[in-house]
C-alpha cells in the first residue's frame, strides 16, 4: 500500500472509530433501566412482565426533576393501559387528606379547589406532579395519601419518637434507630447528617424511620383492603429504595414488590448501586 493511501486509510478507520464511540456513548446515556441483579440494560417495556407480577412498584424521584415524574407516569400508564387494577401511592399527601383525593378522582373538586389541597400538603410546584394527578383523574385511578403531618416528623427530628403522644402515634409501631451500616451511611451522606452524632443523629434517624413506617402502614392497609390492586408508589428516592418504605412494608406483610430508582450521581449511580438498593436503576434521565 502506498504511503499516502495508507495514511488516508488510517484516517478513515480513526474517523469510523470516533463515530462508533460517540454512538456508543449516546446509547449508554439513553433512557433505559439497568437490572441491578445482573447489570443487564432493559427498556421499560421489557421489564413490564416483571413489574406486573408485583403488588407494589416503587418509583423513586428527586422532587424537582421533571424527567423523574415523566418516568413515573410512564409506569402508571403502562399498568393502566394493560388493564391492571392500579392505584397511586403518594408521599406528597397526608393520609388525613384521603377523602379529598377521592373527591378529586371522582371529579367532585374543581382544579382550583384541588390546588388548595395540593399546596396544603406539599410545597413543590404543582407543575411537577400535574400530569400524574390529571391522568389519575381522567382515568379514575385511585390516589392513596401516605404521609403523616410534617409537624410530627419535625418533632421527632428535634426530640425523638418518645416525645410523641399516643394520639400522634396512633397505629404506628415503636420506632427506634436500629439500622445497618449501609442505611446509616445513606442518612449521613445523602440527607446531610455527616458530623451529627449522639442524640441529634438518633432523633433524625427516628424521624426518617417514622416517615417510612407511616407510609408503609398506610400502604399495607390499602393492599389488604384492595386485594386485586397493585400500587405504584411515587416518593423521594430516599424513601423508595429497598431500605426505606419497602423494608418497612415487608415487616408488616411480605407483599411482592419491585423498586425502581433514578440514577443520582454520587448517591445512587450505575457504579455504586446494587440489588440491595433497588431492583432497577433508571439511567439516562436528564437532570435539570
């Protein structure tokens, strides 16, 4: 091969390799699920048979990320369009607001009236959750309020679970900060508790556990009362991961569950997440 032709051939090969590298990078960054048990990359559609077999499907979020809410709606829509009886469990609403959620789905509240309910329960902009809540109303999909009053959570974070009255605890079991090392590291790293020790950390830990336990109790009650339904739970990733609400539900009754969490750099990502954290990691969702 003549020198000039050889140079041109090498240049062409390098150019093709560069194009392949860019295509591969885009493919790796594309919206997809990674099954953490074996690292296999799947589309949502390919994962649906597995998800359809669960009574509980947790889809985590960062509250201010539109792409996470769009992903949640895709799961909800897939269940509904497949004819699966389904409800939506909501961290964003207190259980005491259940009658108002029912009236919204039944069409008995105007949008203006429901916005008052929404902002009484949650302080992130309506636009983030609008499409999910409108889809539920349009298709008659039940909404399940899971949360407890924020003042209760704040009280426990300040003074511990034992500071609550019997009226405040209601049906909740005793909550103690008895967690494994991985959960403790998660609280310290992801929830900003590095450097907190002793009672301050214990109280914050109990507040987090109370949050998860209360939502688990409300989920278990709904599932027992509606044995034909699955529930898609939308909640912050710190509640949706396996050591959060799913673990607390399993302590009440071992309902079948699947956990999907979005990739969050330096918290739960494709290099650090394991099957002990979630069943699927949703990668490639753009962050704002």
